[in-house]
C-alpha cells in the first residue's frame, strides 16, 4: 500500500521516515493555537492535491498509483453508496470507519479531499484587520445557523441510500450508475464554487455531503470532545466568526458546547482570547487531550499521504 515501495524496492522505509518527519513538523507548529488554522489549511490542501494528482496519473494508465488497480470514483458519497450498490465494503469504507473510531470527526477537517476544496472556497470568515480583545468584544457575531440544515442533510442521505438500493435491485448497467455518481460529485463541486464561496461557510460539507452527515451522527463513538469552559467564556462571540462548519453560533456559545457539526478542527482556539474553548478526552487534562488529538489525527493525515490512491 505504500506508494514508494511500488517504484523502489525497500522504498517504503524511506517513505515512512519522510512522512514521520513531515508529521512531526506539522504537529510541532499546530501545538500553537494561533497557527492551527493556517497550518491545517495548507496541509489539508496538500493532501487534496496529492490525492487528485495520483488519481490523475492512475487514470492516464499508470496503475501503480492506484491502490487496487481498479477505479473508484473520488466522490465522498461513494463511501456510502458504493457498498450499498455493490453489496460489500471497499478499502475507502474501511479507512473512513477507522478514522472515525480513532479521531472522531477529523475526517471532515483533515482527510477528506473534497473538504479541502470546500474550505478553500469558504475562505476566511474573520475580518482582515488586526484584532485585540477590545476590538473582538465590539464586533457583532457572525450570521446565525443555517435554517433547515438537518432536514436537507437527512433528505440527501436517504436519497443516496434509496437510489443505490434501487439501482442494485434493477441491475442498472455500471456505466449509467457511474454517470449518476459523477453527476453527484460535479453538483457538489458546483455548490462549493457557488454557495460555499458566497456564504463563507462550507455548504458542501455541512449540508450536501452524506458522509459529513454520518460523521455528525456517529461522532459519539469516539471519546474526543470539544467544550466551552463556563468559568472562562466571556460571551464575546469571536469564535462564531471563525467556524466554517456552522458549529459555533450564538446559541452554541450560550450552551457552552459546539454544535453537532463540529469537526474538532481547532481553528476557533486561536480566535478565543480567553482560552475557554478546550478539548476533552475521558479524564485527561484539556492540554493532554488536545495533544493526544493532534498526535492521532496528524499521524492519520501523514500516513495516508504515503498510500497509493484509490
């Protein structure tokens, strides 16, 4: 599965050392809460670029860049619809489930190739001027939560499953199902370019992507949590202007708990001048919980970079 091993005998060992150093550098810089958003943006974009570059090389005929030698459409929806249609799980499904078990919703903030594009399109929600605690307290909260979000998310995921079952039941030819899946992916890209960019929120990931919905619903299987400390929060609402996952609105801050859309990305930590937003993991201290989250999530991110693509 290690890509370099396919080109150079024993090259997998060198690749492990390279990604180990890369992961260590990323983890070192992301320990600084002020650098999380910037480093996550660029490392996640790197992940997406490598993914699509290797996929493109595989499609051009070099199957050594493909994990199985068979094409799996690079549309996140296929992680769900593919197994339903084929009747068995795929490599991507196994990888997805593994990441949810190990690091909770980190798939949606560090590992999804479409998510990186959605994040870039959503841009930076904060204002482009120097902020101090005083100026932050005077700024108005960001726009409220998306209305009808869960109704749309539920409809999309039910339609995806229903259509996959119908296509399997009717034994629809593979080329037709491939075109339908590709169309779903193209529509997702259009939403990224048109809606996410305009709203400065990751509309594709928040509303359209069924895998994002699964992550939201299954986040409790992992012990990692994020919470807002009652004694430290000043209700300045600065965090509501940085979250692109619609997980930190005024109501969430008042409840002292990010919404279900929270992916534990940590971008909000650098915006919270009182240090009220914290990671939790069983009985570990907030600092230890965050370090453990970074260790696991960045390890997954770095090791996945070393693999051949789907």
